[in-house]
């Protein structure tokens, strides 16, 4: 897992999800590589550090906390060091930004239902404004896995 800082709740939540998924797979392990920001440059920095490792110590796959970090990782792995994605290292991001389909290796990502989230936020705000007695409630949304070439083998 690559991303940070942990003070961002979405990073902490995504890392926790990765930890939960890895715990469910016998023999799998998770390494967390923190970044100071969710940027392309931070992804490149981490990508360079992964490439500097001996081949036997590189991960099989990387889950980036967002697509910008994943794009930076992809740049370091493919452009700078000519590693093959996904054959050498599979890669997935989060947010499914429009650019994810246009990278040198189209990036698999996790898409959130943005329109539904926005509509629900407006409804919650309207409830709060119109009813002083309203009770806050937690709303959850199901993300969607978008599989592209960066994870296909």
C-alpha cells in the first residue's frame, strides 16, 4: 500500500481496507509505504525506491491510495526503468480519474459513485437546514472495481 499522510481519513480507511483484504488471503503480506502527499511526484519517489530494491524484494502488486500516486509509480516503473506492468508489478489506484484510461498502461482503479455521493450530500444538507430536530446519519456507498491493463495478467 502506498499513500499518505495517515491524517487524511480516506488514506487511513483505504489502508485499513487493504489490511483487511490481505488478512483474508493465506500467505499474503502487506507493506505500507507512507507518502507525505497524494501526488504524482510522491508516487514517482516511491516508484524509484521500489526499483532500487533487489528484484526478489519488490512487491508483486501495489495499491496506491489514489490515482495520482499510481500515475507517478507507473511513470517511475515503466518510463524510467522499463519494468513491465502488470507482469513485473501489478498496479491499482483509487478514484478512477479520467486520465487513468490514458496512461501508458491503462490504470485499474476503484471508482466511487461521485454523482450519488453529491446528491446524498445535498439531501443531508437539506435535511439539516429544514429540520432543526434532525438526527445525523451515516451514509455508505459501494465502490466499483474498474479493471484495466495494469492488473491483467
